[in-house]
C-alpha cells in the first residue's frame, strides 16, 4: 500500500481550507502563449462535509479505546497516532494500540482481540475495509462503536455497514489543491501523474481525481505512469518514462513525499529544472527543504496530529453520549505548502 497515504494515504494517502487560491491574472504559459487560469470553485463530493467532530468534555470515568493502526512505521501515521495518544491522555482514557503493518488478516485478529478485551470503542484505519465485516457485526452486537478513518476513498459512496462515523482521507480536496496551484502557476500548462501499480482503490481514485480537477482548471493531461513498486527504485524509472514520453511536460504530480523527492532528483539529472513537482500528503522536513530550494513546487500537508485528536474525540463522544448524533463523515482541512508559506510551516515528522 502507499506508505504515505495511506492514506493515506493511502496506499494514505486528505482535505483543505485551501490556502492556495486560483489567480485571476493572466500569465505566460510554458508554450509561450498568454492564457487566463480558469477559476473553479470546489464542488466535489467533500463540499458539504463538516470540518471536524465536536469536542467532548472529560467525564472523569475510566474508559478504554482500541486503536487499530494500519502502518505505524509511516511517519505521517505515527504523527496521527501521537495525536490520538495525547488526546486520550487529556481525557483520562486508556488507548490500546495495535499495528496491522498493512496485513488485513492481522488487523482482523487484532480487532477480535480488542473485542475480547472488552474495550469501550474501537478506532480503525482499515487495511481492506471489506475484510472487517464479521468483526464489525460483532462490535455492533456488543454495543461497541467503531470509528473509522479512510473507510472509503470516495465519500460520495455509502459508509460501510458497522462503522459509526468516518474521518475521510482528503483525496479529492488534495487533488483540487494540486490543480488549483498548478493552474495558477502555469495556466494552460501540461501535467502528468505518477501512480502506483498496486491495486489500491485509494490511489486509483486519487489519480482519477487529479486528472479530473486538472482538466477542470484548463490544464492539459498528458498521461499517467505507474511506479512498479512503492520505493525510490520504482519511482525513478516511472518519472524517467513520463519525461521521455512527454519532453515538453510542465508539471509532474505525485502521491507522496518520497515520490516527490525522487522526482525532483530525476528532473534535475535530466536537465529539466523547469518541470514543477506537485505533491501531497506530507510534508516532512526533507520536502520542506526541497520547497525552499525550489526543487519541489508544492506539497499538500494533511493535519495528521489533529486527525488523531479528532478520532479520539469521536470515540469518546460515542461512549459518553456527548454531541450525538455525530456527523457521519468529517474532513479536516489541510494546507498547500509552497515557497510563499514554507518558512511558517511545521514539518510532519
């Protein structure tokens, strides 16, 4: 899976009170013509989602919440977990963390372990949402609320049976932010996408929405090249292939920080310093420095720690009966990090 995003990233692969707004002024396109960027208001499936869960007050009672981590070795998800742990401590809650390490069978077993331990609520980032069906049914029968994050990539689809609420991955908002920035920098320019060959629904949805929003903003989509593996050894050849197929490409859009750093290295070694790298889902210290150096143009930063806080708030509200009914799906807004605001940004590490 995408060891960013999972959502991130989702492989974590998202969500924004967009800090980068489309420009009204004309500018020179890469092809030498002058064109106006197309103003496009966000009207995607996350348009009307609340931006957070309500904040509950501590009741002073003893509660235990299970936290089913999908892949804690990923820095962004480790930050999310720390946010959950800090909030649990503030509320006086015991948080039991189990890490599936991207293994769906392991996650099912861990879910069953939490049920056997008699936890009061369960937070889960599903590896494969469909695999949790029987466990979710058992939780419902026991009256244990299940709080999900990233239960489905496309929030226009129904939330799966057994999940009480979902903290969405801001995939569509990320894609919109990338397109908005790309169009403001190079109106009418061309862009290509680096995807991932793994059959991960979130990553496929991400690439589809990036193409959709890019074209909505008047950019020219020239193609997608999948990395054969989720490592630098896979990213490099994919970027080289995209450049070779499209020698006049203006922008390369990628799905996580590691791809962005690899892409920046490849374009520089190819003598294509003019190609803008537009990324999402981080953003770590290395990418912050690359933005300062001009090697990466933009990276969309998800509020990972705040997501962890929100998940515990939702679980605690469900257990204590506060602020019910909770909104079924919420989307925490992120920030487009560029050269204009990188000095004020905090790395996700």
